[in-house]
């Protein structure tokens, strides 16, 4: 059962890091052009927030695996 829990933690770790890196890349290289600068800045901050949240989730799962 412990191996199953470790596998779940590892899956969330990989998904968290993957989504976090993807959102950070989207924040620095936007794919679409917004109609105003405010909307563009809002999208950038949103992507940065979600990217950092994904990285933090990945780090928490890493800590759960190590300790």
C-alpha cells in the first residue's frame, strides 16, 4: 500500500511540475494578442500565478516522497 501512495505522490509531482513549467512558458511567450494591454497583463499575471502554484505543488509532493 505504501508503494501505491508513493506512486500517487509521484504522479502529482510530475503533473504539478509539468503544468507549472507550461504555464510559466505561456506567461513569457503569449500565444494570442489580447484586445487591450490590461487584458494582456491580466493573462500574464494569471499564467505566472498558476505556474508558481504548479511548481509549489510539485515541491510539496517531492517533500511528501522524501520525508
